[in-house]
C-alpha cells in the first residue's frame, strides 16, 4: 500500500487545515487508517484512527475529525482550532490490525506533511 499525504502548511493559531491521504490499494476499506504526528525532538505520537469507529488522542479530541471516503481510497483529517503545539509533521498510516493507537501496529506509512501553527 502506498500512501500520499498532503494538505499541510502554515496557519495562524485558531485556524483550520484539512489533511488528505490517498492510498493506492483497492482494499483500502479493509485497513484501519490512522494519523500520527511528530514534533521536532519528540516521539511520533498517535492522533486519530478510523476503522468503522473513530478514536482520538485526548490532546485533539473535539478539535480534529478523521473521516474516510472508501470510494476514493482517501482518509482526511480536519483540524480546527489549531494551536502552536499542534506544529508537527503529520503522517498517515495503514494497519491490518484494526483500530490501534500504537505506531508499531501500522504496516504502511505516508511520507508526512508539515503543519506549522504560528502564535
């Protein structure tokens, strides 16, 4: 599975961005799709996952929404009320293990897209 993430950029605090991740695999709908992020000098951390149900990290709950369009093999991350601490490279990933918050459960990763939130 090849994943291509896009939609990152520079935004002011309080603003919004929508990330997209297009998958090459026709069996896209069978994978759990997650978003992770990695800030400079920090570990890669879970953000959200969609696998029939959705789940979010506490730090983004109520501000971010994950959704997927299986017909387009695409997963989205709508990010609202952005904060400077949301600044990171965002990665999409696919897991055959179902809904997971653990990055080691993900088999395929996109290249990452940078989100910068200015104060």
